[in-house]
C-alpha cells in the first residue's frame, strides 16, 4: 500500500500510448502470474530438498547407525544424495534416486536464510563435464539478475522522486535525477552499515505502519479513476495523450517466407484476395532477407540501423558489434555443448540475451515510426523468428524510401504487401480465414 503511489506514478510514466487493458495485463496480471510461478517452482524445489535432507538423516540413522552418514563434510545442513540405489545386505532397498545429478540437498538454516537460494542453485551438479555442473553458472546468472534488478529499481525510484521533487514537471535536468540516485544509495548504505538486517527490518515495518492511513486515500483514488474512465469514454478530448490510430508492419510476422505455408496448405489454390495482396507466396525479397537474417543477422541489422539512425554511426556500429557477438556466441556455445555439458546454461543465457537485445531494437524502431505492437510481441518474435523481425524492419525502411541501396526489384516485390495497411480488421480476418 505504501508503495502504490510510488509504483503507480512510475507505471503511468512508462505507459504512454497503452490502453487501460494493456496496463492491467502487463503491470498487474502478468507480474502476479510470474511471481506465483517463480515461488511455486523455486520454493517447491527448496522444500523438496529440505525434506530429502531429513530423509537422508533418517536413512543414515536407521540403516547405518549414523545420522551424519550422508552429511557434507564441514556443513551440518547439507547432505550428499546417493546417485545409485541404496540396498542393504539383506536386499532391502532403502533409497531410490529419481533425480540424478541433483546433489547436495540442504535443510533450511534460519540463521543463514540468505544462503537458501544459493544452496538450491548449487544442488544442480549435472552434467559432470565441469567439476560442479550447472551450479556455478546458475549462481553467476542469479547474481547478475539481482544486480540488474537493483539497478533498474534504483533508476525507476530516482525517476519518481525527481518527478515529485520537481512539482510534477516532466522536463528537468539529468543531474537532478543523478543526485537523487546517489542520495538513495547513500541512505541505504548508511542504514545497512549502521544496523544491518535489523535496520532493514525496521524500515520494512515502518512502511507497513504508514501504509494503513494511506488505504483510505487509495479508496478515493479508485473512485477518481472510475470517474475519469467514464468521462474519457464519452469524450476523448479530455485526455492529454490520445491513443493514436497506429499503423502496423505491412508484412506480418507470420507472412513473408511463411506465405509458402498458405500455398502448400491450399495445394496451390490460394484465395484470390490473398493473391491480389501478394500474400499467396513469398517474394524473392522475402526469401533473400530471411536467409540473410538467419545466417548473417548482424549485417541485416546494420542495413536497418544505418538508414533508420543515419547520424548515429558509431552507436550503430557498437550495437551491431555487440549483437553480432551475442548472436554467434550462443550458436558456438550450443555447438560446444556436446563436448562441454556445463556450457548449456551459458548458451541459453546468451540466446535469451540476444533475443532481448533485438526485441529492444524492434521496440525502438516501432516507436520511431509509430508502429503498433507491444513489448511482449517484440521479445517473442525477436527470440524465435528473428529473421522475420529483421525482414519486417528492412521492408519498412524500403517502403519509406530510406535505404540508399534500394532498387526497383525490391520495391516491386513489396508494393503489394503495402495494401495490408488499408485493410480493416474485419476484412483482414476474412482474408486470413
């Protein structure tokens, strides 16, 4: 409750152009579902491993007369999980391992609760190509994720505090924002240095106490939002930022080279309207750009950035360099996975980083040309069908006449696709059907 005004102001600042439904889905429902998934999976793993540690203590005590039989040397809370079936002399099976490579498992230690997450991560000792398997890799990724979380939280916090300190002004000097960021960090450092975890607990308790009277204000805020939405539905003129009638990419993400699927599924008898729109089969431009993006994505990205941001030559080069580094790195890491199994975690990390970077580029491209989509679509498309994303942006540049190397063949190939902009949703649905 005490954070609602703070977070609400930040969400409002970054939600320009979104609908109310999009804000609710992306800022409320999706994070809650993600938190449920996160705590269910990792919390469930921690609970299971703690119970398995108790099981190993019981087996050691009953079968071998020593409750510390499976205990990790020097650690009274962690126990090595047998990787094979444990059978007594009389043939009785007392333990059957159904999850090979997950060891050691640790009981909860209330005095060192902060180590629980790392204990879970280090339990993933498979594969045995490296001495500790995936554990060290997951730990590094975990720390990097925490660092990113705190950095972005500090940045967003500084934005809101700066906005409040500026009496709501939207344009103010970046030094003022930097001042608040440094001040917040200094206060947090002082609190932790003076009282440690106890001081942090006291701050959390204070925020809960101060939130109680704020609940009544939130009730009035809810009513205000309802009245505002009712008035906005009657007259859009009262809105400061109107939702524009945005165009979309003329080539949908499932179009281009994937138009061949329509031709194959219909055995060549494609709907006449799709033929008129050039959606019956891929053009030469689509095929060339797709495979160019598949095999040499950095070059395709350079073609897009160099004409979209012609003044940012050095920035474009750095962007293409880092994207190319990530692009070929995840390919190399997956190729080396057969020999070094411990590289699997790094391979997936670099792969998702590559998709995230291209998704951010696509989002910036859409913002520059006011194209309709959303951040989730940018990420998913850039992650799995990046050649189509590059083809989309490349085609849009040609349609706008941006590239210096455009030729008549490219323009002729994509002229038909531009008619998609003139279709309303109902007509497009009929064509697709």
